[in-house]
C-alpha cells in the first residue's frame, strides 16, 4: 500500500471534507492518522460511493468537482478520462496491479472499496474528541475488567487448593479434556509451558532459579483473562464445570449446587444452560479485555462490517453462527437471524443472573458495547455494592458531552449553607405576637416599643440571611464541548443512549 507524509495526510484529510480550525495542523502531528481518522470515520460519514456508483455518477456528469478534489485529480485530465484516473489512484493507494481498466475495476471491487463522504461541518477536532473520549473510557473499563479477571483467577486457584491439586496440575495432560478433535487443550498446555520461560516475571524466575516447579497459583496469575477462561474451559469436564459453576454463583444472584442426585431432568437442563450462557459472557468479556489492552476502538465492538447504505447496516462477529444452518423446512437461516435467536436466550439468562431491570427486559438482541458495559457493571455490582464504576462511567460520557451533558453545581463555602438553613428555620418559626399587639392597641396600652423590638429582630434575621448569601458562590460547571454531532450514529453502533444510563441501574 502507498505511504504518505504528514503533510500529504493533512491534504488528504482536508480533501475528504474534514475542516481544520486554527491550530489543528499542529495538533495533527500529535496523533496517528490511523488511530484517529481511520478509526472513527464511520461515525461521521453521511454517505459512501462504491466504485460502480462513482463510475455511474461520472458518466452522468454528477459530482465531478467533488471527485476531482477528493482524489486530487489534476485539471489537465479530461472528464472522459476522470474515472480511469480515479481507478489509478485507488490502485496505487492499495497496491493493486491491474493492467487494463476492467482489471482495475474488478480488483477494486474485490477489496470492497467505498469512498466516504462526510457531513459538511465535520471538524478534525470532532475526531480528536472521540479519540480522547474512548481513551479514557477504555482505561476505565480495563481497570474494572481487571477486577473481574482477578476474581476469576482467585476462584480457579481456590478450587485447585481445595481439591489438594498437585503444584504441576496445569502441566499434567491427564487433567485436560483430550477426547474431542476440536479440543484446544494442547494449545493451553503450550501456552502454560511457554509461561515457564517468562524471565520477566519475578515469581517465575525465582522458582526457576531455585530449580523448583512453578506452581499453578503462580502460573494462573500470569494469564490474561481470555487465557484463564480457555485454561478452565479445556480442563477435564468435571473440574471445568465446577469452576465455572463457582464463578456463576460468585458473580450472580444464582446459588446452584454441584450435586446432581435427586434433581429432575428439567432442573439439570436449566442449570447446564445457566452455566453455559455464563461461560459465553465470560468469553465475550475476555475478548473485549484484549481490545481495551491493545488500544482498539470500542464503539464498534463486535461489528464485523458496516455499510451506511446496506441492509442490514451492520454485520456482527458474535455470537458465532453456522452459515450452512437450515431450519426444519431445509431453508438456510441467515446468520443475523441465528445471532438474534442466540442473543435472545442470553438476554433471558441475564434476568436470571441479575434480576429483572429496564435494560434486560426491554432491550434489543444485538451484541454491542451497551451489553458488555451492562454485564461488567452487574458483575461488579454483585461483588461490590459500593463500586464507583457507574459514577465514573457517567462522568466520562458527560465530560466529553457524548450522549450525556455535564452540568455540575459547585458551591463555594458550602458550610455557610447550614448556617443559612438554621436562620431560615428560625425565621419560619418567628412569632410577631400579633394577638398580643392587637390587644394592647385595642386597650390603649403602649405597643410601639414592642412592635419596634419585634420588627428589629425580624430585620436582623433577614440581614443575616443576605450577608451569608453573599458569601456563598454557586457556579454551574458544564462540559467544554458542544453537542456531539455524531450522537445518533454513536447510538446506532453502541446501543447507548441517554436512557441506557437509567436502565442499567
């Protein structure tokens, strides 16, 4: 593929219709084009042209100036040669080597080329804003995902401890399920054996230097979340099922027993489904954890393909579905429909795990960012009722004015509020003793001194309120960002809107 200098990338970005404000060019050099423009382009495009649509438009003399500017076609190229010049540009960019125009067109179609068209008021700073927002969101989600990861590892280690497992349990093939040809047990064994050579791990290095076996409680702590998941999943079915059952009971409202004796077949089937669906959730969360750790965009989590003009717009990677699956009438079932059915079952399981709420009762069956955040929050909430996850999540969305708007009231000298409340309370119970004054007036007794005294007391209370009020400064702190222009598209990708934050609580 063609490489471009920083200055050329700036020209390319501007030719796409993305506007640069004062100072944005210097800002451009601080960030990667791939991690900013390329990563978040789908949020800001308003249309896209395939190579066939470009050809058709040029033949009909439509958008010629737009195409010339976008592809940087020189003025000496005639309109009749414009399409071929554009094909040459695309082929050069992607390293395609077609000889004839027809070959070039076919190769461009093979790579499913789309020319993106941006909303006219799209700013480069909109991309930077999204990049910064997702960076902070990833850090938050990773921090809390690691808490879940550590808990799973602790359950794994505790289980092996309680069954008096040998220290070399994880490198003994007898402890793995090797009955199936699809078994990944050998992959797990290789991974764990490779960990033995990790000289950057002080605990492992110490054991190796002592010529001692590295015990499972050290090895397990060296595994990433998805590695831990697969290590458990590939064990013999007895140990694997028991560990996942303990995870299920630890993270959810369920409290299922290991005992099968005396249980009805229906109950056993239900419990097996609950465990298997929870395993699926942990698998999804483990893969998501890798996205967080490797700084990948997460608004498009699980989106395999996106086409603004497609039907459907989105194709999803997960849940896994069989392209050849047929119904009882021997008709092929579309992957999207299979995924919806699988997620429907999973959504019903969420009600069992965490109880009914507005999210799992009235939500779509798409696996997107909203599902992952919801699952993470519920797992955390179950093991720590005082978790700050929700508050921190709302703060990040509000800070960048993505879906939520920040509006925080800051009070200077808040202690003075209690003083003013006490005086108001005293004022509300203040008695002018009106009946007594009326009685004095009607009987001709002196009343002016009493009236003046009462009035002075009242004026003093009001004076105190006014004085303290002046020392209390109230400021409304808002996000420095205006309304996010791609909020609707962000919701399409993530399933996250303003109601999401209310529904997950």
